[in-house]
C-alpha cells in the first residue's frame, strides 16, 4: 500500500478524529496540514469540548470536517472529557480504522497514514499502532531516562520491602500507546463492545489491556520512526489552553515551536 494510491484505493479505509479545547492556533495548523495532504479523500472528525472561544467559531466555518459540538454540564477532568469525545466519534464513524490525533500533532509527511495502516491490514490481529513516547529524545536521553526510572522503581520497592516509607513504585517501561497519533481498528473494538473511555484511566489504556487480553496485538513504533513523519508538542494542548504557568518549561517549548511553525508557514 503506497502513498501514491492512498487517495484512490484507501480513502474509505480510515477516518481521523481530533478533539479541540481552546487551542485555536494549533488546531488551525493541524487541520491546515491535514487538508493540504489529504484534501477531501479522508473523513475528518473534530469534537469541540465546549471551548466557547474563537477555536469553536473557526471550526464552524469549515465545511470539509465533521464537527461535533459537545456540551459539558458539569466539570470533568481533561482526560475524561477527551475520552468521551473520542467515543462520540467511535459511535458515528463508518470506516474500519480510526486515527487519533491531537491538535498539537503536525503531520508533514502523509506517508505516515499508509505506513501505520499497513501494520493492521497485513496482520488482522493487530488492533492498534502507535508510539509509547510523546517525543523523540534520541538514544542517549532515552537510555538515561530508562535507567533512572529503573533505579527509582527498584529503590522504592526495596524501601517498601524493608518497612520504610516510600512512594508507590512507578512502572519503568512505557507500555501504553500515546494518542497524539495512534491508529485503532475500530471495527474490532465495536465487535467486542468496547470503547476508549472505560474508567478513570487515560483513554485507551484500559482498552489496550482488554484487547490484548482477548489475544490481539499492539504494534509499537519507535520514536525515531514516527517522528520522521510528524512533529508533536508534548502537552502542547495543555500549554495552549493556559494549563501551565508562563515560565513553565512546557509553555516555553510550546511558544518556541509555535513561533517556528508560524515562520515555516509564512505567518510570522
């Protein structure tokens, strides 16, 4: 399945879903890139989680997306609201596969779609394809991060085993696909009566557990692989919505990347 015949042969194979919440600048960049690469060949669903700001008005102006405006009657945790939004699209989508993207995911090479789709098409037991890391740290930083987390995990277990007070050991290895760019076989999900938001965990985590328990496989791409096709601002949606202080490192990262993207698209 080559990128050349993506529109001709596989436009009905998958849909894309994006959840928007008060991120007008990055939502526009994200959607502009998808429009540029895919045109009208792929159904694009956008759920607005009651932003009630300029991003909502922008989305209403687009006639080439499927917009769902979600009303929120009482406060919800961000990940819960996101999961419920994904489930609204899961109920409506008619394609076999569904790409989950974040508004802070910027696709620069459309070949990422057939590349990931191939993993499912070529192996019917693969239910999801994605990456367990949200950025490409490189070999040195990845090794250091893994080593430090491994040390902390076993050190805390040791303290608990000898009766000392300690925080609960955190898993030192990432095992869950991150939804900034993840492909799911929604046909299989529906066959088993499952969905993205199943409890208080991050959407997709329990779904991944349940599907693997049923004998399905999850294909994990390396950060080096997936980030050769796209950029992702770690926690960019939170930074864009004002969730961090202006001096927070992730806010600074968000502002720097947004400035670069605006320059590249000729908006600066």
